[in-house]
C-alpha cells in the first residue's frame, strides 16, 4: 500500500472524494439517459436538473420504444448473431489451436505466423472485399452476412493455443490410450480444461459483436435483420431526435444486458475485455 | 500483466516439442493435424489474406463496383486521395483526436488506478464504475451524450449556464466538435487503461517500496517518482499503443453524432473509409484510404511488438 495510515485520515477522505467525483462524471451519461427515459416530453424540454420526474412517464416511453421500433427484434437479432459467431469461432478455432499447441506437423510454424499476421489486421480494412465477397455469394442482407466475416478469430486461436499449451502432454497421451480421437480430445478434454479461457474469449466476442456498428451498417439494410446498435441508429434517424423519451428508453434497453451481466460477473468481464489488449 | 506476457511467449519458440511418442512424423498424424487446422487455415485465407490483397489490388486499379474490367492505374488513386482536402482534413482530425485521447486516457486512467490502489475500501466498486463505459454499447451511449450536450436542454449547458459560464452548441461548432468527441473517447477508454495500470501496479514487488523508504523516499510523491512510475514503464508503452489503436479506429461516435461535420471538422479516417466505399461507391478511393489506414495501424502494432520484445531484456 502506498498509504500506511489505516485510520480514516485526510488522505482516505481525499481518495473517496476524488474517486466519487470521477465516478459521477463517468456515470453522468448513464444517469441522464435513464432519467430522460422516465420523463414526459414536457419535463424533458423544460430543462431541469432533477433526476426523478414529477410525473413518472417510464411505462409510456418504454412501451413506445418496443412498439414504435422493433426493438425486441433488434435485440433478438443481436442474440442470434452473437451466439452464432461465438459457436462457430469455438468450433473453428479450438481444433486449430489444439493442433498448434500439441501436435507436430510440417507447416505448423507457418500457420502460427499467419495467425499472428491476421491478428494485426484491423477488420474495417477488410470490409470492402468482404462486402464484394458477400455480394458475389449472394448473402448480403441476411444473418449470414452479419456472421461470416467473424467465423474464424485469430485472437481466439492465439488465446486457446496459449491455454492448451499449459495443459500437460500426459493428459493428451492418456486420452489417446483411452481411445479418444484427436477431435474427441479437443472437445472432451481440452475445452473443459480450458474453460476459463473459453469464457474470457466468449465475453470478449459477445461484447464486441453486440456493440459493433461498422460491419452491420454495411452488411444489412432490412430492419428485421438489424442488430441493436444499427437498429437504435435507425430509430434515432426516424425520430429525427425529437422524441427523446422513447429514444432514451430504447438506448437504456440496448445497454442494459451487458451492463447487468458485467455487474454480476465483474471478474470474468475484466479478464475477457482486458484480453482485447492482445488484439 | 499476464496478457502481454502471453504475447511475448508466443513470439518465442513455437509450440513445445509436445507430441506424441515419436510417431509425430507419420503421415496419418499429419493428416490428423491438418484436418484439425485446415478449416481455420482456409477461413483465414478467404476472410483475411485474400481480402487484404484485394484491397491493395483495388487501390491500384480503376475498378468500380460491378465493372467487369479493370486496368492498373498505379498510384493515381493515392494521388487523388492525398490531393483531396476532405481526406487531408480527415487524416489531420484523426491524428489530432488521437493526440488528445491518448494522453488524456493515460493520465486519467493512471490517476484513477493510483487512487484506487492507495486505499483498501470500495476497490471493486470504483473499478466497476470506471470500467462501465468501455463495454457499454457506444452507439446507444452516443445518443445519451447527444442529449447531455443538447444546446438548450442538455445537462452540460444547463450546468454551465447555472454557473454563469458560456455555453456552446458543442456538436455543431467547428471549434468544439473534435475536442468533444475526444472527451467521449477518453470517457470510454479510461477504464480500460485503468484496468491495465491496476494489473501493472499489482506486479510491483512490495520490497521496492520498503527499499525506497529505507533510502529516504518518505513521501508518497517520492515513491511514485522513484518506484511506481519507472516500474510501470512497460505498461505505459503498452497502454499507449493499445489506446492509440482504439482511438484511430473511432467510428461509432462520428457516425451517430456528427457525420463528420460541421464541414469536415470531425471527419475521421474510418468514417471517410465508410462513406467513400459504401455510400459514394468510390471503390478505388475507398481502398486507398483503407491502405493508408492499414499502414498506420500496422506500424503502431509493430512498434508495440518491438517494445514488448524489449521488455524481456528489461526484466
């Protein structure tokens, strides 16, 4: 510890004062968003500092958010897309990571070098050719368009390989003697043993794709296919930003799932999102 | 800091000589290995390497969406891009934005991390609050920021007016729009820097603080200067690069809040890339912007890799 005084000293009080101030600034947009989402239009435009409305209008705003725009549809799309991406990423990356970590074969170092190079490439640079590819295959404006660029994750391969390497070779030998196939070893031995890495990667993957706007903006036009960020942007543009109450209610609903998940599983989220650092 | 370590390990030798009782060179094993790694290799090629090549090819040709022919035009697209005032503004804005966001995020992230570490109570609580913006959906939060910054009914102007300070139309004024977007960028990334600094602070051996005290570094500021900051050196570089990369890749706030305006005042590289490629369908131009963007990002990442390699000697 840097402070060696443990009674409530001026330093302690100063620490809390400073942190409460920065915390208040950090939380301001969240608080303002929720506050506007429960206010009637009259109070929103009367401009007051109060968080709680004189007339509670939350029910009306949230009802309009889910009826005026297909907000629940957007969120369902988000779930479908994130779940498909994650499942495919694990299915593709785990076997490759196992081969890189535990098998010797010609081309292994080259394959690993390719993974590291792919890790360097920002996805936005690839958007134009991937858009052309999607058009040629004829899958633009479908769920497949939202999913296909992400089915292989260089970061996933890299992370799983690092974790698989820490599992003793004896475990693999024993499994072979027990008659497991190589793929059986991946699914029945490696993945259960690497569960912390899988969960951390899962959080990273779901958070990134739930939040992402760039590729969905390019890949789909149909409202029924939009994931939450794109949907809420469309809602904002339609409403021309005038109907603040329902718009803030919709924003709150889009942000809520991840915030709630984060607050209930902080440690996992910090690990998973700090994983972003490697990318 | 386990993550940079992982990366470093990866740069060392390849996989350990793991494998199977000496039968590893057998053909059946090779087939098994490539059956496992094949799908990933195929997808890496189709979804990463061919697209990157394609971006370079498109940037060097006059190809347009849907055209059946193309001819090489050399660097003509790049000449057009760099002659374009809009693009130069976009590049300049992006660099200016990064130059505000990176130091702002590092200084505030470090300050919050030091404050949290300097006491024992409510650590998890403060950490959680400051990290919240990093994982909240930025598109939705941008809409909340727009309400906060609203010229008449927004909390920011109300507060300023209440204090008798001048107000502004933050997102519609050429002189304020970029700093305001940068403030949102700092708000979003600060918690991420904080988490990395917290990990770095934890890994500083307590002995060093005791030693510093014996050597007469009694004041907190002395210990900060002689122990904490030097020991955080590698973390600094790491946070610097990672936050710089994130800042270069800013898109959502520009798209939702300003569309690059007013004028070109808040136009940034990814927004230019998106608009030219997918709204104006200027394929060659868009691909050239993508190449410029790629070069910047790869250069930053290679610096990071070099620094991470140096860390081995440092420790």
